C-alpha cells in the first residue's frame, strides 16, 4: 500500500500559498493577534530572536519596530523559499547598513527540527500560527503522528538560552474561519484596494479550510490549550501561560526555559 505521506501535498512550500498569507497583516483580527503576541514577547535591546515559521516576516518586523531597532538580530525560518524575497525587502527597509541583522533561512522544521542551530543560540523565540504544521508520518501504522510537533518544542527549548521566552500562537481545535472572515469585513473600507483585499481574504480562508481538514485526520495539530501546555511541560518549559486572540480562534502561549 502506498504511503499516505507520499500523496500529501505540502501547501506551505508553494509560492502561491506563501504569497496568499503575505497579506494577512491587512486583516484587523490578524493585527490584533500580532499585537497580542508582541506584547508578551516584549523585545529588548541586544537580544537575538528566532522567528519560527516566519512567513513574510510580520513578526520579525514587529520585533524590530517594538524594540526601536535596538534588538541585536532576528533569524526567520520558513520552508517556503519565496519568503526570502520578503526578507530581502525587510533588510532594506529596516537595516540597510547592516543587513545581516535580519536573516532568512529556508528550512522545513518537520523533518529535523532545528538541528541547524547550536544549543543556546537565541535569547528568545516567537512563532505565529506555524508550529501546528510540524508533520510526521508513521510508515508502520500508516498514520500521522505528533512526533515532529513534540520534537520541535524540545528543539526550541534546546536553542534558547536559559531564561529565554517562547511566545507563539496556534489555532484552537476546529477553528471557525467564518468568525475570522466576519471580523475582517470592516477592514475592506480602509484598504487601498478593496477588491484585492477581498480576494486575499477569500484565498486565505480557502487555505484555512483545507488545513482544518488535514488537522482532522491528524496531519496537523489544532490542540486544546491544556494539551499544548502539557506538551510544553513535557519538553521542559516552565511558567506556561496562554490567552485567546484572533477572534477567539487562536491561543497565544508564553513559556520559559528554566535557568
């Protein structure tokens, strides 16, 4: 029997999918999620940050701007190569004299976690609606598993320095995308191109529906808050907190690496 994993399309690596999510910062509900995440991240001077599943770099830009450009650097990691173009623009916008302060690494964390980074490489880490898509497939049982998800959390702990914060968002179980769409309708009135705004919003919601179907079969992981907190504890994190955001369709978590 052919492995289901061989036939599972990975939308995240496709330029079309990546570009569809470049415009999510225009949605009022996403701007709220971004602000709530940055509030807990609280970037400070001289810090080195990891942006995991960075997409087009909205959190990277937010970290930079929240710190007034005083953080040391941000490394964005994402599996879609096309996001490198967005990071090149960020380098030119934010750090034209020292572009190496913002970096992009094309890497799929599903397969070997964060093996490309040494222990204690970063002061803190952020992630926006990304780690749920760490996928792993058991050929013996022919089922999707949470192995890659658990390994990723352990690897984030490994690459953080003692006392480092991990602030990230994940979707709630069975997210109601219609609520995100409904809350986003008001943004069309302030959009420079209302028709393009509606097209982008519709495209994102269609991808969201596909991802929810994949989560139902166990490929992706839209977990209850207590399950995520349990996984963080098992990985070794302490001080775990969470709150709702994104029109009630996402949790934001804060977890700390013990000193």
